[in-house]
C-alpha cells in the first residue's frame, strides 16, 4: 500500500514546494527588479513620508481639495460589533454598496449628492462619477470632466485663478493605455499634491 501512496505524497510535496515557495519567490524577485514601484504598492511619498498609494483613493472632504468618487465601504460600528458604519475608502473592506437602482437609501444618497453639487456649480452638467460609487469603493481616479467640474470651488477656496487650476487638471490627465485601453482619468491624490505646490494669486 505504501508503494501506491508514496508517488502521491512525493507529488504533493514537490508541487507544494514548486508552486507554493519557488514560483512565488521567483515572481516576487522579478517584480522587485523589473517594477519595484508597482511591486511595493505604487506608494506616494511627500517629504520622505508615505501619504498614500496611486492605486487607492482617499476621502478628501475640504473644499480646497479635489474630491474622488463617493465610496460605499464600511467598517465595524465601534459601539455595536454586529453593525457597520460608513467608512469611505476603507481598504480593509473593499466593496460596493450592493443596493439596487430602486433602493430608497441609494436614491436619497444620490439626490443629496446631486443637490449639493448643483449648489456648488449651478447650471453645469454633473459628471456621473461624482454621484456613483465604484465596485471596489477604492477608486483613486475620476474623469477629467469630474475634475473640471470641481475647478471653480477649488480655485475659490485656494485663491487661485481658475485657468491655472484647469491647466493643472489638463497636465495631470492620464490618457488611455496604448491609446485604446481604459478611459482618460485623473488621479485625485496626485492632483491634490500638485495643487498644494501652487501658490495663491
């Protein structure tokens, strides 16, 4: 019986070592050499301190900053562990809202966001990504239209010329990969970092 079982045991051990140790270590080593920035999380530093990642959004709420898409991520309620509370851009709990298009809570939240944005920039069409969440809740990018929509508020809050802020958005807009993949986008964290470097008029 041992004679029949031995090949299976040897194969399991060999494949465990090969696919569970050797292959992951080889891929990690290649990634560290070929793409060190990406392999380490695409981290963004400022003054020698890590302030975020180009792959994960952050919850900017001050009027002087560009803001990302709404985030539906949650966290455990500190007062009741059986419940959750909203925690925008919670990387430990990536998720969408899972609410359907007729859900009252979704309709009320979207209407509230629309009313707020209409008051902020009257008469301007509201880009859809400013009122809809992404599937992950961690989207770091917004559309160029969503960034341009926020220019008047940001420029006013910072005492900057709108033309200067618009130019900054254009400079920070990333085009489609290889000219065809994805959509033009603006990374909110990187845009806000560039914004901090501008001087008020």
